C-alpha cells in the first residue's frame, strides 16, 4: 500500500469516540496530584451535540452510522432538511460538524442533517474503506478492492431509506461528501448513478487508483449518460502532485481532467450540471479536505441574505 495514502487512511480511521456515554461519565485522570483531583474528577466524556450512533446491516456486515440533527430540528416540527451523507465517519463528521456549526447556527447556511457512514465493524478501517470505496479490482493491492458497487447499494437501499423513514428530509437536496478514496467513490456514483444525489463534494479524489481506470470509464461513457441535474464541487490541494505525492501521483492533473470531462457533458452546457473546481493553495493530501468541505458546502448551501 502506498505510504502516504495508508497514513491518511489511518488518520481517517481514528477519531473521537461518539458512542453513547455510559451512565457514569466522571473520570479521575491518572497521575494528578491530590490537590488537583477535585478539579478534574468530574471530567466528562465529550460528544458532538444532537448526534446519535446506529449500526445498520449490509447482509453479514455491520456499519456504524452517525446522525447529527440541526440545532432547530425539534422546534421546527414541520421543516424538511437537506441531508449531507459522508464517508469516513470518524474523520469527516468532526470536520464537517465543526466547520458548518457557525454558518448553520447563524443562518448564513441552510441547516442540514449530517449522516456519517463508518466502516464495517469490527474490521480495521483501512481494510473496510479500501474494499468498499474502490470501484474496480486491482490485484496489485494486498488488501481486497473493488466492492464500491455493493457499498453504494448499501447506502442507497439501507442508509438513505433509514434516514428518510426516521427524519424529516428534503430528498431534493441529498448531498454526497467523500475524500480521497471516498472522493473516488463519489466520482464512481456520478458515473454510474448520477441521480442518486443532487449535490456532490469530491475531495482529493484518488483517480490514480487501478491505473486511472475510472477516468478511462468517464472518457468512454460519460458523454452518453442521460441528462443530469446536479451540482458538483471538486477540491484538490495545490501540492497533490510530485514530489509531494507517493508514487508520483498527479492528483491535481487528474482532478482537472475529471472536471474537464464533466464540463463536456451536454447537461453542463445547458447549465443543469453546475460545476466548480477549487485548487487549494499550499495544501497537500493531508490538509485539503477541511477547506474542500467548507467551501463546497458553502457553495451549495449558502443563504442569500441580501
């Protein structure tokens, strides 16, 4: 496995535990002096507000799904909300929740339900995400690859119906957010099922995977895709190119190539397919996603207050 992408995967697979707190959240921190114990003895587990965790099944596989409701969800009992679906839950939920909190709470951005889809339990995150987010089988990888089709079916047939059944959603504003291999999977959805989501935020998509097989598919088939009404935001770090990438991956050029393919579609010419590409100054693969997320979601959901 490529070194830098393994590192990014490890970062995405780690994060603050958001499981339901136990009845006793108090903890005494080890190593504190006696006169400091009283100050710290009521330290409690910190959770993201209005967030619940579920386990949803895909056949014999269990996946952690976390759902955060907007601040005014309970008060606005008849209002329907956009839903932002994210991959790599333990990484993306903290980033997107934190980045959107002020603009959403201050009414500068539409409030939305955040749905963060995690990895198969109890497997290691890297095993699950590499298998689930890649659209083709690449025999050069030691870990399993190529099951994006099954994972997209899980999202469309299990996760989305669960959310729509239990929450008040505006299904005309379903949004996909994915980064790295998650961005690759988002591009795959855009090619295979472009109407599954209305909006796409693709962060640093790993289009180099399997010798750029997905880009080749766009070249061969995307122009024949039926009319698309969607908005697509692509974010990429300026430094996601040699010598800053492992194995010489030209991720900036690949993102620009995908953007050009999308621009060539008749729906882009008519304005039904709205597109934006952001090259983030001084950002490498480890840095780009937070900027991609807030710029992409602002482009999609910013309120016109004038």
